[in-house]
């Protein structure tokens, strides 16, 4: 595979298109953009990538990751961020939201600025699509692994934090907090996706936030009360309101497999988004790590704080798709939507990413039937290839 040619032809694979899987088509890429889907063998020029019968899917998008491979995005240097981008391509990720958590509002500004600067630098790996602020306007009663002392009441005059954010971007907040609904509206005006999470919100409070523009729930069931048959709440709303998209951390620990299957039955597949919520420990051996400034210990691949609270995950996005198929009985075609078209639509970038179609960005992930990554292509350039994959 040649990295610097302007035209690529991906042949011999199963193209994951909007309408289904095509076994007899080739994909033509020019200048970083998908030019056409043509019949097998019709493309005559360009560097040929032989997909070897594997799935040729839109690039994977992770809306919620704090780092991986020993690198924490809050603390990382520009060089470490670039290294992380290259390594994430090994897991099929072509784009992600750099997620910031565990720091107070005053400390978030410099971190956001650092990540925005990294976003603008070309790196042969997964692109930083934007930032995701997980806080600081969260409910201390549902802090999860995040220290409650970094949570704050909503300050609508504190726009200096929002001023540093360029869409696409997201912010997780607790909609029951005083002033949260007004913040949801302000986020909407700025093109930032308002997400509910780390929350004690009732059904009524959640629906009120929906009326003002909130449409997404951060890591469903985690850092919120479970559904209750007499006290409906945010989790209930997530299951019954069709307009809500939900994140799921499908590692078998954050949400039990039968509950993942329940969500798959309750929600349309286009309303489910798989995320990793990965920490620096992802892709690394068991041991001691950090989530921002929070000490985390990993045993048996499970990350926890000193008091035993789950602290992010060690999940990779391709493994999340594999687990989702196993837990729900979903086929690969449907499951792949949860890491491609669904997150792109949630971010409002589905006119450029998340689908294989003419004029879309040429972000492509090739996986085998076990969801192992064979190759990752970003903006028409092959940024990672499995060592045993044929040229």
C-alpha cells in the first residue's frame, strides 16, 4: 500500500454501504475523498488495495475517550497526543472526541486549548474531531470516578470556557442543576452537543432538557440511577424517547450483557452509539495509571479507583463492536452503524463522515469477520496496516 498517492482503489472486499453490504463493488478514492463506488474491476487507475474479502466500512468514530496506550489526554504533551492518534488507528478509529474529565473549570481552558491546537496539526493517524467536556457541571451525587470537588454549579457568565471550543464538540452536564437548561440552549447556539450524564435527573427534568435541545445521554446506566418502575428517570427517558441517542460502554463490565441486549431491543439501532470511555490503561498491561489526576489501578483489564469505582475502561472500539454483536445477536452490518454513521449524525458531520458514498471523506476501516482491524485509511491515506495484510 502506497501512502502518498492521490488515487486509491479498494477492491476484493465487502463494502458496507448505507443500503447493505455489496460483495461485487470497488471503492475509488481521489484526493482524500470518496469519488465513486463502481463495479468490480471497473476502476482502471490508481494504487490498488486488496481487501481480501474483508469488510470495508466507514471509519470508526469514538465520541468518548480519555486516552489509550499509556497516554492520558489531559496530561499529554503534543508529541504524546500525536503518538496516541497513530496508535488509535490500529483499533480502526479514524476520528474521535478528545474527552476531558477530572479537572475543574479553571484548569479545563488550557487543556482545551492544547487539544484544539493538536486538532489542527496533520498527523498520520486518527483525527481529533473536537473535544468532549465531561463536566464540570455535573451532580456530585453521581460523580463516578471523577472527584466531586471539581464539579461546579452552572455559571452562565463563565463563557470563557465555551469560547475556546470549536464544533464539532460535546459537553456532558446534569440537566437537573439550576441553570442547566439555559446552558443547554447556549450550547445549541454554539453548535456544541449537549449530553446528559453524571446525573440524578428525573424523567420530567430530562424531558425538560430535551425540549431545550439536549438529545444525547453519556454512558447510559453509568453514573446515574438505574431505571425504576415507580420513579422514572433519565435512564427511563433514554429507553423510551426515540429522539435520544445513547452511549454504551460494551466491555461486559460497565453494562451487563443482558442489559446491552435490552437496550438493543428498546432502541432503534440508529440511536445507539458505542464508545470506549478508554483511559491511558487501554492497550496496556495491568498496573497503575491515571485518569487526569485520578489514580487508577487495572486488574484483569478492569480499571478502578482506590474505592473500587469503575474508572473508564480498557476497551478498544473494534472490540466494542464485537462484544455488541455477541451480547445482542446483531449482525456486523447493523452493529457497525453504532461506530460510524450514528456518531457522525450525532455530531452533525454526517455530510462528510460516517458513510461510504461519493464526496464523503475517505475515512475507511477494513475489518475481518472477527472485527480485527486489517487496515485504517484516513483522508485517503493508509495510516495503519496489519503486518500480515497483503499489499
